[in-house]
């Protein structure tokens, strides 16, 4: 893959002190998106159970959390917490909203010390907070997309 068949931009999960962001990759073809996914899968071990094994997805949010390990052994989380994968003719408002939903759940799990055992949403306030993040992600995606729309269309 070359720089000519991929457009990249970042979107923030929240405003203010929270610096969490995801990288958005828009590929020229679904095949190139799959190639990138397989590369990420092998390089970083990001394989999700049952996802992408047969090139059976139209778009994806790849959730992860990266930590910087200090010399004293303490860990500090980095702000980059996932990738959105799309291809030029394979997404629209509904697909972006769906993938932003996955991203909002991931953000909420990180910020609520989710242990994998309890329900993800434990109160109305938590639900409202997660849906606020979902709205911001959608807004930030389309704001950045419109800045790069011509570049995507010209791929």
C-alpha cells in the first residue's frame, strides 16, 4: 500500500482534559482495508474473535490500550486508544455511527475501570456520558472527514 490509497486523520473522544483519540483510516478499496487489518493483526496481535477472519466486515473500530512502562515499572496509558477502518465506497452515516458506538463503549470501559464481569453501563449517568461521547465522536468524525473529502474522493 502506498500513501496514494489511504487517507488518515485523528478524532478526539472528548474535549477538555481527556486527550483520548483514535486514528481514522479511509482506504481506496475494501481489499486494501483488509490488507491493513491483517498487517495490524499480525504486528500488534489485535485479532478479535471471529472478526475479519474471512474478510467479512465493511468497517471496523479496533480497540486497544497502549501503555508506556516507566523505568520504575509503573505504567501510564497513552492517549491513542483505537483505529477506525473504512473504505471509500463502504461507509455512510449509519456505518460511522455504528463504529463510533463500539469506540464509545471502549472509551467508557477504559474510563470506568471495567473489569469484564459486570454490565458495562451501571447507571443512567454512565449511559448519558457514553452517549455524549458517541455524539462527539460522530461530530468529530464528520468535521474531519469534510476537511479531507476531496482527497478521499480523488483516491
